[in-house]
């Protein structure tokens, strides 16, 4: 983990079109970066069910679906709609110009 605090660029706005998600890496930690109708969100990339890569999943509104077994999570809250006690950690995201940035250090 790095010792700095602030924001780090993980993608360009046009690299993650609305309605899509992708996997990004920050200091060895993988995140699912999602574009929900122009608003960027990020969650831990690892599905707690079986370790599936959420960034390779499907985005439906603000729900990301794991490509392995279909578990879904709200990318705004991290909660699983079917059981809100199960969640994935969320990471703060901002857009500066064309840069999509996540807040560091990450605390997942």
C-alpha cells in the first residue's frame, strides 16, 4: 500500500461508457469501476460469494451482477438487494476533467 493520501487516476471517462463496468487496479487492489448513467462508482472487485470478478460482470442500472453465479450488488451502497447484510466495500470516486479517480489510500 502506498503512503500517500488523495486521489489517483484509474481510467479516462471515455474508457467506461454509460451502462458498463471494468476492472481497475490501485496498489495491487482490484476494483470494479462502473458508469451508472454518467456517474462513476467503484466497489471491491471480488464477489464475496465465490470470488468472482465483479468488474467483468453486467451492470443493470445501479446493480452489478457477478459473471460467475449472478449475485448482484448496488454500486452506490455495496449492498446485496436480496440480503443487505452481505455487501462489498465501496470506494469514493470523482471525475476531474476526463480523469476518473478513486480516493486513496484504499480501506476495503
